[in-house]
C-alpha cells in the first residue's frame, strides 16, 4: 500500500506569478484559505506558517481541526512554484503531526495556469490516512476558492 498523500491539479485563469503570490500574501491566504494569520517568506529558508481558527465540532481521530501548519520554504520561483519541507500540522488539541512536504507547481497554459498541489507524509497508518482524507477535502475547497478569488 502506498503512503497517503494529496495530489490535486486545477486550472486557474490567471498568470502563474499571481497564483504563486496568492500562496504567500496574508490577505489572499485569508480570503481563499480562511487563514486567520500567516507568516510566509517567499525565498529559500523562509518560514511558511499558516494558522486557522479551531473548529467547534471535533474529528473522531484528531479532535478539533484548525490550528497551524508550519514548514520551511526550500525552493521558490515566482512563476514556477515552491517547495516547503519539514512541515508539521499543529492541531489545536493534540501533538504536532508530521513531518510532511508541500509542493506547489504552476505551469502556464493558454489563458491561465495549471496549478499542481502535492502534500506527502512519511508514515503509513490510520492517522496518516485520516489526515490526508481531511486535507484532500480541504485542499479541494481551498483551490476552488483560490480560483474564484483570482478569476474575479
């Protein structure tokens, strides 16, 4: 059995540089990813830290969702994407969860950009499978919001 992961591709009718910028701008992150706070630096070894409000209803495996996601930007290109390593989710009520990696690539297409989001973890098991179920659904909603925001 392969390790659980997130692997999503979307088309957004916006230039690649605008798409990448939306992953680092705190106001944009609040608009499309519902981030309460964000500290991101678009350069190698920069921080990538996002915080969300805790949910009221708990998940059966993790308790309340929300909390924070933090990692280190290892690669960055303003019109090609970025890679965040040593990433962890810090749930509101539990121990840090990780390590993980987040890779976002953008590719110019006619009239827009293909966005590819990959998030992987390094262990198998029930917690990893549940985490990626939750996060896959969250990424799907977030990318739909990003598309709506950038195509206005």
